[in-house]
């Protein structure tokens, strides 16, 4: 956690006058628990909810491209169903996972009011009550957005997105489990 804050602070210190900083939130989204090779007879896990908030930083590159990074907190809800073997209780339980992510990506602005964004996620799981592999690792993100830039230097955007967490996991488990998230970010940016 401390290393993430140091990295984010260094990025902000390297900013120039043409950079933007802002906040965003995702009030609701869809979550899938993806298990590439499910174990026969194992219990199930389904996504219940996902919400996120964070800060983001934009630095113009060349032409219509911008570097996009930031720091984001996400909370995931998981519904666990035990395996179907008696005498176990088959009652579903609600669990959660909290994560901090550092996205690093590129935005391509087009047609004045739109952008496409994509990149990688450095995820660090903070807390989990779910019976799943750690989601700390490297993931990916992508999306398309509508934005509006006011003359005052303030911008707003709505960014439908897709994220895949733990594509490259930091844990040593052979049994892979990944969180696939989709939703929409609502963001506000200000020119520095």
C-alpha cells in the first residue's frame, strides 16, 4: 500500500501545466467470477456487486493520446455456494473482497466528445472474506467514453468499461480464479 502511494505521488510531481487530475466513481457494476477449469463437485461463486472510487491523472502525450493513471479502491461482493455433498449446509453466504488498483493506460481522444481507453491494472488485494485465490496481480482494462470539456478547465465523462483482474496472479495457486468486472465510471477532471 505504501509503495502504491509513493508511486502515485511521484507521477503527480512529474506533472506539467497541461495535465489533468480528477476523481471518479462507479456506483454499480456487474461482477463475474471466472474459473477457467472448474473443479468437479466444488462449491460455486457468483458475483453479487461491485463499486469503486478513485483519483485519476491524465498527461497529454502526442496528438490525441494521453497517459492515464491513478489509484482506485474497489469492493466486490461474492455469493458462495458450498459443494453439494451431505451433510454440509447448502446455504449461500455473502463474502467480500477489497482491492486497491493502479491503472496505467492510454486514452485516445476522437470526435471531440469521445475517447477509448485501455491498459493494465496493478491490483493489490487488501482484505477478503471469500474462499478464493488472492486477486493480487496484473489485470487489464478497456472502455469507450463520452466526455465534455468546459471552458473553465473542468471536464466530465461517463466511461463504460470492462476489467479483468489477476490475469497474471501474484499467488502460487494452480487453481485459477479471476474477477471479471464491467460497469461505468463517472468522472470529473480539472486542468492543472
